[in-house]
């Protein structure tokens, strides 16, 4: 298993996708601080912090114990963007103060955006104070026409509907996944 662990990944820029980290495999990204990265060169730019692509087939990277903050993407997923068949297990992360920068109705998911035929599982994660500008899903967006699925539980997100969460037609957003009421919507009161 390939791992990206215990790094400070900051101040990087790409034109299209994956400002901090771009992966096309089922790898482990853990224990990192991923901040001040940009993937905002154009409206299709995604994953200011992390972008997961599918490469040659379905992937399921493990994104665990990271701080993903203050990253910028042009179009999708200021913090984390999963596309095609790249689902993810997003566990015990803080995804905060990320931005989708270019103005327009297609810009989605200031914190996390899924766009493709995949399932992402989000557990014990703070998704807070992200921005999609005038776009959809300030915190989380399930975008596109390929029916992405997000199962989320034991996490802190400011609400399970607009403007915090956008769910495209055909997408599935399972709040309190597994039938256990573990979600909260309470300001985590970050300290400097």
C-alpha cells in the first residue's frame, strides 16, 4: 500500500486538479497538514487540497487524520474532490476554510465535492467554514449526473441541506449513515 504520511503540503499551484495531492490509486493519505494549495487556473479546476481520480478503474483511497485547510479550487472541491470512479474513505479529518473561487452555478463543494459514479464514506470528520461562493454546497456537494453516494456519520457539518449541502438529482446523501444518530451541527470553535 502506497502511503503519503506525516507531511506539510503547502503553497503549491496547478492549473487543473490536485493543488496539494493528486492520486489515481487506492492509497493512504494520513497525518498530513495540507494547506494554502491552489487548483484554480480554470473553471474545471478541482481539489485545491486533494484530488482523487480513477485512473484505469475504480479506486478507494483512505484519507485519514489530516488537516485540509485554506486551499482553493476553481470549480469543484476546495478541500477534497473525488471524480470518476474514485470513491474515498474520509476518516477523522478536519476540512475547513477551503474555497471554490471562480463564480458560477457549476462551482460546487467548498469543503468536499463528489462528481462521478462512486461511494464515499465520511466518518468522524469536521467539515466547517468552507465556501463555494455563489455556487452550490458551501460545505459538501454531490454534483454531476453519475449518481455519487456519500455516507456520513459521527461528523460535524453545519446542516444537512442547502446552503451547506448540495445533492444533485440522482445522487444519494446518507446523513447519519448506518441508522445511528451521530451527526452534529455545532461550531467547532477553532483556536489560532
